[in-house]
């Protein structure tokens, strides 16, 4: 495949993708296709390589209904999506520079030598305390981790679109009540995780309206 054809295929996928409000509940994504979508999430980049996320695929109808009751933005998607994913972000318990999670991630996942990690940890401390001032509140740290999950979210939706699968990102939920539902299910690792965003996948029931976007000159500025 030549470069121009590949570029056009990618742009076609972006044009195809839309926020699907209701899916055809009779059509299911194959295991192979959904594993492909999940792999694009796993391979996504994150700030300083923390991978501060967890992807909970909610297929249980009872749990979906509990979530629907506190997710106003998912009324059409939760009952009809082939696959429904709650993306969790790690809290300050894991993302603070001196946490056990960070040590394990750097030493055992990334394979950084112990002596090098001590130097890197000092850099992370400055980054969190001074550069971005993330340690001013637990919420600041959580929001920073949530930013990383949106990279994975976007990659999952784009990958899905490239193979003809629809999706819808969902932020319309009551944070505290969703937290309560997930905690009751034992999904938050005793406060080490919290809900960041949700996303539904499946096959559209209805064709969407034509896509609208601002022209490129309204959103791009070159500084030479």
C-alpha cells in the first residue's frame, strides 16, 4: 500500500467515527477485534511511562444497569453496546514519585537499573512538586493521571474506527455515585483507582449526521 492510500484510509476512519448514541444490540464485536482494540490501549504512551490506567470491561447486565442509573450520558449506550469500558486512573497513592507503584513500574516493568532509578526519582519529584505543581492536591494528581487515560481512549476509538467499529466516549456521569458503584463491586483497589472516563463500542443502529468541524485555519497557527 502506498503512503497516500494509507493516509486516506486513516482520514476515512476519522470521518467514519462519531459519538454513537445507540448501538445495534444484535451485533457483537468479535473477541479478536476487541483484543486488538485493547492492545492499542496497552501500547499507548503516558507521561513518564507510568501507565496509570486500568480498563474494566463491563459486560454484566446488572452492573451496566447500576451504572446507567448514575450515568446520564450513557442512557442509550449502556443497554446496547457490544462492549462497555470504564477507564480507571490511578490515584496519588500510586502516582506520587515515591510510591511502591512507581518503583515497581520503573524497576520491574521498564527494567531501569536501581541506581539510575534513584536519580530519575529525584527528577520526578521536581516534575510533580515544581514543574506542574501536581502535589498541591490529590485531585491535581488524579487529573494528571486522567489526562493519560485520554490518550489511550483516543487510540482505542481510532483503532476501532479503522476496522469499522463504532464508539462513544462518555463523561456524563455522577462521579461520586459511579465511584460508589465501582467500590461496591471491589473494582477500585481500595482507593488506588478512580473513574476517569467511559467508552462504549459496538455497531451503529442509525446513520449519524454529517460530521462538522472548524476549518483548519481557525485552529492551527504556525510560528516560524
